[in-house]
C-alpha cells in the first residue's frame, strides 16, 4: 500500500504549494482564463449560496485505503480525527438550524471511534437525512465493522459508496489491489439487509469517478451500464449512480503532474466550462466542516485550507446560518472541475 | 547539434511533423474559410453521435475502430478519450480494433480469390 503524500512529506501535502501550482503557470501566463474571469464572463461577479441544505462533516482523514486520486490524501497513516465534543457541536447546530441533510465523510468515517455515537445522536435529534460516504471495503476490513449494514439500517442512513468501475482492473488500479472484490462483498452485505433493493426504502447510491485524466461520461448512461454489469456478473443492486469529476488537487494533482497530463486536463475542464452548471454547484447549498470544526465552502476547499470568508464565521462554535447564507464563496482554479460538462457535485451531475 | 546548443546556445533544428496533437483542438477552425459547410458538417457530426438505436457508447466504439482503419491520429486520440469517458473497458476497446484489423486483413485476403481467378485464367 502506498503512503499518503502527507507521510511522504511530499510537496503537494502542503496546501500552499498546491494553491501556488493552481494559481501560477498556465493561469498566470494568461494562456487560460482564471475561474473568476470565466465566472464574470457569464454574468456572475461573485458566487453566493442559495440555501444551506447539506451539512457535510468530515470526521477525519484516516482510511483503510490509499486511493491514487484521493483529494483528501487519506490513508491509514492520517491521524486527524474529529472528537466527540466537535461532533456534539455539529449535532447542536443541526438541531438549531433544521438543515435537512447531514452528510458524513472522511477518510473512512467508520474508523472514527465516535462514528456510531455521532450517527445515533444525529438520528435521535431528528435530522431529516443522514448520508454516510462509505468506501465499502471498510465493511469487510475487520469483524467490528461487519454489523455496519444493520447499524445503517437502524439509523435510517443513506449509504453512498465509491465504485469507479464495474470490473476489478480499473477499480484496483485506482483504489488498490483487491479493492474491487472486497467492494463487491461490501455491496452484497448491504443488499442482504435491504440496501439498494427496490421498495425497502433503504438507499444505496454509487459514486463513479473517472480512472484517469478524463471527464465522466453521461451519468444516466453510465448508471445503465453499471446496473446491467453489476446485476449480471455479481447479482448486486443499487439505486443511483452519481458521476463526479476528479478535482485537480492533492493526489490527483500529483498524478496529473507526474503523468504530464496537468495542462491538458485543465484545458479540458476550461473548454468544457458549462455556464448552466454554475447554478447547481454544491458549494451553493453545502457547508463543509473539518475534524477540528472549521468551516469551508466544500470538501475540496477544506483540503486546500480555504476556509469560509472571515465575515461569515469560520468555526462550528460560531455557526451563524444567516451570515453563512449571505457569504461570498471562496473560489480557485480547481473549481473548473465542478462546472465542466454536465457539472459535478457530491450528488452527481448538476446540469 | 545538441552539443552545439549546449555549448554555444545555438538553437537546434526542430523536426517538423505533419501531425501535431494540438491541431485537434483547432478542428473548429476549418469554419474560418468555409463557414456554411463547416457548420453543416459539425451539426451533422453532433447528430450522428447522439443516442439512437445504437447507444452513444456503441457509436464511440465504432468510431474508435474506424479511426484505426483510416489510421487518423486525431481520431484515435479523440475516441480513446471518448470511449474511456463512456466507461468502455480497455478489453472492449482492443476487441473493437481487432474487428477493424480483421476486416482490413480479410479485405486483402478475400482479394486472393481474384488473384486465383486471374492466375487460373491465364495459366495452362
């Protein structure tokens, strides 16, 4: 298993270095327009939220996998973990604001020792919807995780899982040797308790991201292919497939640079800029919280250390919904990934 | 030449090639000299690749196979990317090229019958 950029003291483990790369080079030379310029050309002088509907909590960067494209740079060697106190603050905010959806991510969120406590508290406090972004292999990683499907069911959790392809070759090259086989086991465990099975009301969605420097294809068509292939070959069911564009930060940025694809990929994102995808970008209805309780416009900004604008408040302890809903969203060149083609978000395509 | 460059800063002669990958992105420029026909072509091209009785994915695979038959480097670049985006497996991509190659090879071989006909006709 490879180590995280962080553990290797790689230059791209440094958020500032990533931002320098993204701000300079092809953008500084004027070869390509910046994201701000592109936004302005479509009549947006700043990006403002619509309404905060999704409260996305990153409970830590620890993971049992080390995926080559991971924007979090997650892995077993990452020890940043949200405490129970911070989780309690999140539950309190959810109860006070009535934000509909709690979206729990990581890392492998299940590896946080207080993960189950957090889900139970949120469920008990009446949160409208709880999403857990599970990597599937965690369900088979250790006997203590085997009961997670039942736990998800008991707490009415919506499970959202990454599966970049319906065969082992592409999946394992991106996510690690043997990941596909264990992901299929995880999917079967979820199917067994009713997840992904029509009329159970237990939702199991899959997230597809391209296994390389190219954009995701049409979401509907890929969903159709995934449904046929996973059913025919593995007898696996799921609800919806969400396509996500790889964001040029962290390990995916490392891949782009190392493979000589960085400029071509950025050009592809810029050329595919879709003005109608701007309206639906997820930062307009999401707030992202890191393991220390800091606030961000999205999980990608979190990984770049770009907190919400100062005037809107930057920490869960001072969470003010109306201030946050009138904030200006922090943007950078990585944002081109969310506006390319059919648009991209944690809930799939947006345009 | 390289030594001259390193020693004296003389710019080495750069080999020109007929094909430049960057030219693919300029495909639309053909409209600069004949806008009307280019527009018709690109509109038609767009419609050809829409989902019909054939899926967009099947059409992309056909395009990849044809690209290898006509050996167009631009088309090979474009449809390698397009088939990957459409979630085609690498094995399927290679199978499509074998189909193209089999037709090409078969096309040569089936003319063997013509050769045999001719040879038989003029031979004693």
